C-alpha cells in the first residue's frame, strides 16, 4: 500500500503564490508499507509552464512566473514503491497577478493644454507684430487697397 501526501511550502494563505517566490512541492509525508523505498514523480497538469527542479524527488521546487491575470496551477505527485504499487495526489494553487499601483501619468503629449498654450503664444506674437507694424506705419487707403508708408 502507498499513500501519496503533498503540500506547498512557501505559498501564502489559501495556496496563493506570488511572483518570484520559490515554492517547494513537498511529498515527504507520503508513506508506503513493507519498508520499501518510495519513488516520486512530480508533473505539472495546468497553468503557466514552470520549470520543476528535482521533479523525481520527494521535494520539487519552482519559481513563480509573472502572469497578467490570477491563474490556477496544478501539480500531480505520483508515489510508487518497489512493488509497482502507486498512488497519486494533486496540488492546486493560484498564481496572483502582480497588482499595479495607480501611477502618475508620465507620458509626454504633444497636444492637450500644452498645445493650447503654444497656440496662444503664437497668436499673441502675431498680434504684437501687427500692432507694432501699424504703430510704425501710416496706413493709406487708395482704390480699396491698404498701403503702408513709414512715418517721416
């Protein structure tokens, strides 16, 4: 008789996993009768692919990858004794997406209020040139046309 028992070491409460954490899949509490040596095999069943380290031992491990949304990940432990009697169990956990805090908008925009300010300054510049020109020149109207002469 073989009984496979597994637990997650390094997980948060409720089997939640955080980005970058080293997680251990622990099957060392598994048991078998007849004092036969137990063989272990960890397999990933679902979720984003992780690299299992020491997947053929009682304790395998992996680093939690980055995910864009919370997602479940499952691992199966198969325990076998020397008489080819096996038992399996499955561990399921949730990888948590990294929460992004609201940040200030740091984009550089060519429009918006800055564009409005620039348009205002261009208009003011043109208007001041027109006023300056009219102050230095004497406008004459002849045949429906405006002619500018310098004051003497």
